[in-house]
């Protein structure tokens, strides 16, 4: 598919790299020559220098023949204008990044007029992800399928966990619960584990199950943490606004610390039930004075990755609260885990997750379609939800133990009507099911592709 990306910032360059890997023809538009030169040196793509909101530049980029146009400049207004022009010129689909709360709150009013196929708000998505972790603090990360009916929870195995030394088969037999460990990261290695895999301390595991079963698993193994009632947030940007809005509606106490007095004044007006402090949140003395020792959760959301990591490391070492860290730079995400930061949120990763899921879904076949897609373990593993729409030979009605699957693939859940099935070898996939697969080293667009 021909894809035009307008705006070659962090998200634009990440998207172009992922889409090139999947075989799409990419054209990037940006008004900064230096930014384009950087991407040309690394990627096999076309580049057009100029203002992406002008007809002449869009025509030069081939927008009139594009299957998809993605507007990801830093300006919401410019993104909306780019999409409007692209649709008028004949682009098949458009995706617009809109981050400002005022604009996003009214986007549905003008979405049809702008011809938007999808609206992306990385800050809101980040706030929603952080909220899920704060609601269930035993998890490092929580992804949801089927509107929350099924969860994929990331957890770091502590050295005191009773599951250490057990094979997964032994653990499933001992716990007698309906869950499946579908991916494990150990140091720099990633595994799609079978029943003989043995867990070790420090393993970063991904557990697939209904929420009640995951809660039972954590409770049985003494891993359940105190529910969050009070939250300290350092950094008063858009993510902090969206997150605080949700936390207050749930009855939690929220304190935001930001060094910009004008931003603090605005937040105090927008969030009257939150406590807003104008101070330097990177100062440990400030954190202690504002009661970091007494909160249930600490969230680092400044615009500087290094600052977030250092503050979070301090919090991890000195308090018992749940700690969540925002990290944008790709090279820092793995580093954050290595130095002991458990819950790391990347707005850019979340945005590309949603976009890649949508773009893959455009290739949906008559027999199956992608409902949702998540990248796990630094994009090394994918969790994909497929809807089964037609009978497929070797798949529908075939027992799992008889299926001829490619390597590094695990069918980790089947959703049938309102029933969640954590399958064993005797289960089978039926017409109308939703199927969750976890895969390493593959990029699937149809469920039949999992077969050899």
C-alpha cells in the first residue's frame, strides 16, 4: 500500500520504519531538510520537503494515489488541515494525530466533515494505560482484549515468588486456574514458552486470562499489592491532565508537581479537585516535603526521559509505592527495565501499536480479520486478536494438538460467545470465535498464516 506520512518527528520516523519492514511504499513529507536527510540515510523511502498542508506538496508526495495518509506533525490544527486536503485530493483513508484536550473533545463533531478514518491521541492512550496499571498495581503493564473481558498482564517475577523453579506445566497443575503464560523475557532473550519452561526470578512474564483469574493468581502467590488511593504525578503535561481527570472520577487523591507556574495555574483551573504544586519535581527534598513517602503510586511524566528515570529509580529504592515511568526514546526503554524500573510507558509505542493494528486490519481477508494488535517486549513479540469468519481447513474444528503451527506461535485464548477459553491440546477453534495468538518473528495479517 502507498502510505504518505506528513511530519517526520519521533512518531513519524518510527512509523515509516515499521511500515517499510512490512512491505509498504512510504513517502515522508516534512518542511525540515535535516530531518528528511536523517531518515533517508536509514530507510528506503521517498521524501518530499515542504509544507504538507499545501496542495502542491501533497500532489508531489502522491497523496491523490495513496491508500493511507497519516498526519503526525506537532500541530493538531495542521494535522486536521492536512487530512482535509488529502481527502479532497483523493486519498483513500486518513489518520490524524490530535492531542489537545479541547480539540480532541470535539473531534467527533467534525470527524466526518474532515473525512478522518482514525483519530490518534497518544497522550490519552498513555493515560488510559497508566490508569489500568494503577487500578491493578501488581502488574507492570495491562493490555485488554474484547473490551476488557480478557487481559494480557505483564509482571516481573520477584525473588520470593513460589512459582520460581517450577515448570509451567507443574504451575498450571498446582494452581488449577485458567491462565496462560504466553511470553517471557529473560535478560535480552525472549521466549514463547512451552509446558517445560522453568521460571526464574527477574523473568518478565506476560499472563493471559480473565481479570478475576489473574487476580486469583497474584493473590495465591502473595503478589497482590495494596489498591491505589493516592497518586503523586511529576510533570503537568497532557498525559497528567487526562490521567488526573480519570483518577479523580474514581475517587483517588491526586497531587501534580510541575515547575512551570503558568501550567500550574491552568491545571488548577481545569482540575479543581487535584492539588497542584509549583515546584521542581526532580528535587528529592521537594518530593519528601510533598509526601512521596505516603502515596500509593508515583508517576513520572516530565518531558525529559533521563529525569523521569532518575526520579523513578529514587522512588523505587526509597518507597513502597507503585512507580510508573514515561520514556519516549527507543534506546531507553530496555535500559529502564535493566535498571529496575518495572512499569514503563511509551506514548510513541502505544500510538504505533494502534496504528499498526489498524493498518494490518486493512488487509483483512474474508475468512478472518484483525480486531486488535499489541507489541510486547520492545516490539519483539506480537499479540493479535483475530475474528474467525469462515471455515478454514486445518484450523476450524481441528484440535490444537493436531494443528501444524509455525514455530514461535502460541494460541493463548479463545473467546466464544461470552465464554473465555484458555485452551489445551484438546480444544479447537470454531466459526465465530475470537482467537488471541502470541507470535515471535512473524507479522500476520490473516489467521490462516499461522499454519505451516
